[in-house]
């Protein structure tokens, strides 16, 4: 089961350059598989926000520095439900 703290820890590892972006993405895909079955709404929102930023990065809308900034903002402020 994916927990919010585990997600935050993995984001922090990436931000600290202790892990490669590809490794982070691979971990996220595996950890969030079928999360709709067991993860709470806050974790699901956070994963969605992270996946959105990763998609923006892979499409060229965010460079690595901007991606890291966006991840830092997610860690600081979280995701607000709409």
C-alpha cells in the first residue's frame, strides 16, 4: 500500500539528487499500481499531481529545474482538493 510518507520520502530523494528521475518514475509506477483500491484520497491527489508534473516534463513543458521546483512546492503545500 502506498503511503503519503513513502511518496514524500521518494520525492525528497530525487530532489537531493540521491536518485535518478527514471528510478523515481519506475518506483512511482510500481508503487501506485491499483492505488485506487487502497490509497486514501490525499495520496491519490498527490500521485496525480506528481504524474501531471512528470508528463509536463516529458512533453518539454518543464525542464528538470522547474520539475524539482514543482515537487518542492508539492512537498511544502501539498495538494488542495478541488
